[in-house]
C-alpha cells in the first residue's frame, strides 16, 4: 500500500485546499511543512529540483517515490485512489 506525504507551508492557500480534500476523504497523509522542517525542504528540492508546494510524495511498496505538484492534480489523484 502506498504511503503519502504532503509537502506544504502553513500560509499556502493551495496547500489548504489539498488538506481540506484529504480531510474530506478521510485519508492518512503525513504533513511536512517545508518552512518548519529544513529536512523536508531539502528532500523536496533534491527530489524535484524546486521548492514549490503543495507537492504530494507517494512512496510505493517497491520503495520508489513519485512526486506530484499542483493542487488540482493532487486532489484528482487522491480522489481516484480513495
């Protein structure tokens, strides 16, 4: 089963939109605030080449990670998998 982590900031409206969808869907998603967590910011930058949030990290059962940017893309993906 996939594990989800949302890279976010507390002031981002698009992040808040994704978080509302996560709550509405009743999903268990780790929240990683890149302003409060330097390791999260570094992980995001190293994996994607940018620090743009929201970004959803999906860790699959094989150990591979997929990173998804853009709030609408993240919400669509979560709704499909919920």
